[in-house]
């Protein structure tokens, strides 16, 4: 049986850009829910997680393109790869492949810390500087810079 540690949200995950941190907290909590889910709960949870991930990745992709974040391409590619995996696994889970869904959840548990540390943290730092340096952010439509403290 595959060993899989459980994912728990804690402040060590905070990256310093509040809109991103709030979404990551929800992201981690939903992965943790899928880890604990039984077979009948898994499909519904995977569907909700897919919507959350899509919305979260789109937000990060928009921050990167709107501020011309230099290393954006590999970050966006990684988001797209994760969404494609979830879509494929969703199809398999709908025909009873619970094992594949469990493997995906275990992969997400292993994937998220590295993604957050290596890619999201650089973006969080960049966004924080955009917001606090007085440098103009070219397009602000759809972003909620002012709503967070
Ligand atoms: Fe993220
Ligand atoms: Fe990301």
C-alpha cells in the first residue's frame, strides 16, 4: 500500500501575497478532504477541486500575464498539465477507477509543496513588489488588490 502523508494547512505555507495565500489555504483544505474521502464522496469532491484549481490557476496566470512576470511560461504550463491530469482522472473515476483517483490525490499532495515553494513564491514576491513599490500595474481589471489587507 502506498504511503501518503496527510496535507495540513499551516502558516508555513504563507507566501506573503494575501489573495494567493487565501486561495492556497482553500486549495490545501480541499486536497486534504479528498485524502479523507470515501469512494462515494470522491467524484463530487474531485469536481469541486477541479473548479477551484481552474479558477486559482487562471488567477495566477492573469497576474503573470498582466504584470509581464518574466518566467511565466513554465509556470502556466505546469498549471495546464495539472488541469489535464484532473480531467483525465475525472473520466476514469466516473467509470469506477477509484484507484486512479487515489493516486492523483497522492500526487497532488506531493506536487503542491514544490510548486508553491519554487513557482508560486516567486510570483507572490513579484506581486507584492508590484503592489508596494508604487510601480503601476498596467491592467487591474478583475483583480482585487484593494480588498485585502
Ligand atoms: Fe498557486
Ligand atoms: Fe501556481
